[in-house]
């Protein structure tokens, strides 16, 4: 696989005679499955923390209400994001399965 570098651009126009940057090879990183699993794990941790703070707030006045509210909102937003990612993945899967070969 050959990578063609993009010429340097200034003000929307390529610079004539400018040195071409060398392509940067992509090294291994986290796989897509690892990224999804990390997101699910982070969402679960936020939900557990919000649940713990809610229970502690109900039993003890030493937990400030804003801390509980913040933890609950973080957990809610993380869950909503995870559901959106799931919906997009399922939509992509359905589109691939509907393709004719």
C-alpha cells in the first residue's frame, strides 16, 4: 500500500517547490473492540459511582447535593452516548446486511 503525501498548503493554495512531508506509518493501537469495551466499562463505573453517591447521600448529610447531581448527570450522559453508539453500529450492520452481492 502506497501513501501519497499531501503538499503543504498556505492560505488554501499548495506551496510550489515546498518539501513534501514524509508519511507517518500507522502503528498498532487499541482495536475497535477494545475501544468499545473501554467505553462500556467507563459507563458502568460512572453508573456504579452515581449509585454509591446516591445511597451515601440518602444515609448521610456529609455528601453535598451538587456532587450527587453531577455524578448522576455524568452517568446519564455516558449511558445516552453508549446507546447512540449502539444504535449507529446496529444501523451500519443492517445496511451492510441489506447490500446485494
